[in-house]
C-alpha cells in the first residue's frame, strides 16, 4: 500500500513562510514509490529503497543547501598563474566541490550504469533505477547534472566505439567513484556559425603521427574544465556537412603533464546553471585521438542522443516535482483571507494542474526508462519506440518545466521572486532544458523524422493499443475506449506524415508532438490506474487520468463537474487517499456523453 504524502496537512495550519528544505525528497513522493513498485520486482525495490531514502534525505538537506550557496558563488576563470604561465584553471566554490563529492563519489551517479559495485550494488543499475536516483538528486541540484551526464555519456561512447587502448586508459577514470582518481568529461560540439546546424562547423583536424592536431573555436563548452573532451572536428580533405565530421578525444593534459594546446577564452555569464562552468574554447593544435570510425563521428555522437535526451527530460521532470512540492508546502502553511491558502478555489486549480503535469511527466520518464532497458536487452520494437519517445519527452517535458516552475514562483508570491528562496533558481535552470540536446523545434522535427524513416510511431502506438485492449476493470475499460478513439485520429495523422513529406506538416510539428505526448501520458496513467485499483483498491490514478484527458485531449461539455471534483477531492488526491468509484463514474459519463455528441 502506498504511504500518504508526508507534507504539511490541512489541519496543521500555521501562519508562516514554509519551504521544502529539510524534507526527504523520496519519502515525500508516494508517486515515485508507486512507479518503482510498478516497474521493478518487490525484491529489487526492497534492496534499493534504503539507498533512495538516503539520497532523498541528502538531496532535501545538504545538496539543497550546497546548491543554493554554489549558485550564489559561480566559478571563476584563472587564465594565468603568478609567473605569467597560461593555466586555464577554473576555480570552483567549496560548495560545488562538495556537490561533486556527493554526486560522483558518494552516490556514483555517472558510474552506476557502467559497472557493478556502486553503493555496493552487485550489478550495473538498470535505467529505471538509475534515473530514479538522478530524479531525486536534480530536485536539489540541477546544474551538476550536466557535467555528470556528459561524463556518463562519454563513458558510453568510449565503451561502444573507442579502441582498446583508449578504453583501458580512460574508462576506469570516467567511471570511478574515488575523487582522487575521477576524470570528468565534456562534449564540445557547438560553434558560432553552427548552433543546431552542426554540419556547418569549421574546427579542423590534421593527422600528425599517431595523433591529430585540433584547431579552431568552440563557442559553447559546458563543463569546460573537464579532464577530457569529446570534440567534433573536420579532418583535412573531408567532405562538408555533418558526414565529414570525426570525433576526437582531447585530454586536458598531455602525457608529460603539460596543458594541452587549447585555451579557455572566457566563462559564460548564464541565466541559469550558474555554478557549472560553461566557456568558449580555442584549440591551437591541441592533441586529439580519433574515436571510432573517422567517417562516422557525428553519427557516433548522435548515438547517445536517446540517453542524453532522456536524462534531460528526467532533470526537467525533477524541477517540476520540486516546484510542485514547494507549492504544496507553501500554500498549506500560510493563511490568506481568513483561510488556508491551499483551500482557495483558484489556488486549488493551480495546485491540481501542477500535480497533473508532474505525475504525467514522471509516468513518461519511468516508462521510457523501462523501454530503454528492454532496448538494451535487444528488443527491436523497444528500440523503435525509444527512437520517438526520447524526442517527445525532451520536447514537451523540458518546455513544460518552464511553465510549472514559473507557476510555483507565483504561488509563493513575492518571496518566490527573491533569491533567498529556491524558486528563482528553479525558473532559471528550467529554461536550459529546452535548449540542451536540441531546441524544441529541432526535436519536434525529429519526431516527424522518426515517424517517416523508422515507422517508430506506429510501433509505439500498436503496443499501447494492445495493452489498453487488455484492461479488465469496468471503469478503466471504458476509459480505454475513449483513448483508443483518439489514438486512431493520431494514427491517421502519422500515416499522412509518412506518405506526404510537406512543409505543412513541419509547421504543425510542435503541436503534433504535444498531441502525441498527451495521448501517451493519458494511456500510461490509465494503465497505472488499473494497477492501482487491483493492488490498492484506489481509483486515484483513474481520477487523474480522466482529468488529464479532459484537460489536454478532449474536454467534456460539463465543465462544472470536473471543476467541482477538483475543489472537493484535491486534498484526497495530494495525500494519496482513496477516491470512490461514483466520482470516477460521473467523470466517465461526462466524457462519454461528449464523445457521442462528436
């Protein structure tokens, strides 16, 4: 049985300025417990539970405090030492260095899927479990997740494509949890004239003996102080465009200990992720070693796009969860107009909208992580499904996180705009998610590409239709018919996209991506609802599914019924208490009536 949400209850009315600092981010999230129990075995859940509980406690206390301090004390570039020698040293605040110890060392977040032994776990962690840890950590600290993710991704790229010599030298360092042995990684792709059009890049590579010399400017290099960087460069004589790019491993220091021939020109003064150093780099004949096939550098880099985009969506979903938690704590702990703030009608509407968005995003990331596990185990349909799921999640969740974090700021009121509180940092950091790993426009076009070239959409929807047709509860079966009817409409659109490659489809790409996301999210909530009913006898998830369908897919004619149900049952939903069947039956009837009217 899922435990109730351990946040301030309505009866504990205290006038004050409450926040979520000091809470255990795992123990206050019954939805996370529900999803883990849904996707992993009971034995595995019992083993991982104390580890997640420990991280939840650390994230809500020490990590949260360190993140605040690091955000207020951004890194500094020290270009030269006292002797005038170029050193390219990035000086970090002590709070950021401690965050690294927690993320890389104590919990081994970048290493956990690469080797056994992290936190004494006997095998590498599955994707579902791995992203559970990242989801918790990012609620306390978002910025460090970028360097950790790039280190994680670099290890995977080397595992897949690098020579044995490179693997032996660099993989143990990249996957170490010993801070004295650890090396971190960056991925330097972006140039001034390129941006998303990586094929326009001009950084060049010249072979000299057993290595290459890299020359040119990179415009946006996150984790610019990394010990190694994976760099896209064009070998002399290679064709133009992305097909002419090769991938090179560029170490910060050479075998003799000297700094490699590149310089950090300056650090970026960013809107968010202020404690993580991003910079501009000029390569001046820097030593690099080719990774994998010299003809497929861009493809090799893009092979990591599924992992990178899912990781990005996980972090943005974590920002949504933290924003929702802050809003519950703040609104339940403050009086306004003679009553608790969370009891005011429009406030209840705002809280419920955030709850819907947050739980739907969690459903999407845990489901996709599970699909990723299946893909890793050779499931071809899972590989196709993953191909379209990752841009869907990246496109929608990262954009929606901007809205949710901003709503949470407004719910806190004036304090939400003050840097002493967490909300400004959440808002600033949320804006980066839509830019990393491709802007929303880029990934929405990638959704169309996955439909046209890999038939990924049809594969994904076929599996959903099979699962929905197998639901057995009388109420979930009725809801499944509503979703299946909308699925047929989206499937028709996918057929047209596959057959007619027109600019008109590109114009509507973002709207189509959002429609797909909402339909899949509603389907997942419905599957979870059947599980919730069978295991816990609770219709809470079905209540959410019907509201999600009403809000984002097709609204019922009777708006009053849905609004009234939010007003009456919000606290029950927040606290994971039981929703009776007559409530969901009424909502179902309203939606069914609307469908019959067309």
